C-alpha cells in the first residue's frame, strides 16, 4: 500500500516576513495541488498522512480554513495529528477550537487517536493489518503497550526529533533512539522539525518529510528543498517527490531583509519563570491558558505564539 507523507505546512493567509509572495494562500494551495496531481496520476495512493502544524495558528482566517477543506477533499483519505501551532496554548482543552477539528467535522480529514484501553480503540485501521497511532504535540511520547507486532504499525508524532538541535539546550530526541524505543512500529512519521530526514534501523524507518514551505531566510530554510514522501508498505521502500519550488533569490527579498519582530521578551521571561516555579505535576500551560481565557481572551493567539517561541 502506498501512503503520501506530508510535513509541517503552516497554512496561513499572511505572507511571512521577507517572502515576495503577493498571495500566500495561492502559494500553499499550489504546493498541495502538486500532491493532488500526483495522487490522481499514480491512482494507487491509499491514504495521506499529515504530521501536524497543518495551520500556522489556531486563529487563521475563515478563508484559509475553507481553502484547506476544499483542497484536502481532493486527496485520498487524509489522517493527521495536532502540532503546537494548531491548538490554543497547545492544550488538549482547546482541541475543539482548532481549525483541524473543523476539517474533521466536515470529513476533510481524520484525526489519528492516541492510545487507550484496547488496540481496537487506539488505532485507525487503514487496510488489513496496517494500523495508525497518533501522538500530537500536547501528548507525551511514552511506551506503547499491547501493540500487536504482527501488524504493520505506523506511529505519527509531532515532537522535536532530530540528530542535532536547532539551538543550544533544545530538548530533542534522536531519530534512531526513537526507532530503538518503539520496536513495534515499522514506520515512524514525525513533524515539528522542519528539515527532511530518512533513517533506517533494523529494516524499520523513521521519516520526517520536511516543511512544505520555506518561511524564513535562515540558513536551513534557504537550503531547504521542499518535498513530500511516498512510502510503500508492501515493499518497505520510499520515493521523495519535490514540490514545484523556486530558488531562494526568487522567493525571498534578499536585498531588503526585514528583521522578524521580537518584542515579547518580557512575557517570555514570565512564562519561563512560571515553568520553573510551578510543580512539574501540574500542567502550567493549561493553568495559564485558563487564566487568560477568563481575563484577556483576546491575548490567546499571542500566548500561543509565545509558547512556540519558547519551545522552538
């Protein structure tokens, strides 16, 4: 069975700083049209997996949500999880407010569930013995029990998994370590880290398709070659399919570079101190989210972005 693997997308209407796009929605719709055209041409794509951070923010405009619904409905069945950008405060309590939940309500996508009481309840059965397990960013990567090793199990997660961190002291998990830990999964598909990697260990794979669109003029983004992955579970092989993308000089205004605003340092310091002081047994993010909802709900989008800045 062939499955298309899509990385972080960060769908939004506003053009990121330093990009030249005059219509950013058109840009990302064009990228996804590449996937639609591929699936229509190949014909035997059974499903699409999207690894979270489908949206750049939980408060994207209605036009972005409508465009996403219309686009995803043209693909084979899309399975996805939540990234921290998809939910206010990255809190489970805010799931129903996520645009991904709207997409699921109109059957444009299906959200992959986490573990529960029985195998039948914790996985989505794609076909025959192929099962999907989902770990969104607000959930922890823990040991999975009672997973039938005779099945072809696929784990989809949105956590910082990479060989080298993006900055000093960034918490991350090395890809092969995850493969070693979760031996019942033949394939692990991950997001959050924006740069593609494909690792193989003991005839099992961990794959990050990489971000769909270059958002910044960082060295990593300028060298990024946006692609999606087609994985065949029958042969345990993959193919990297590039999106249509232009060289950085045509995408970014490199002659008139603007600094991305960073004016939230005081609030970030507050969140940092709060994290250090509150007991680890308490969910400090949920506490702060609840407080903001009751007092200043209009600050929720800013708070969600601050959490992303804090955790990378």
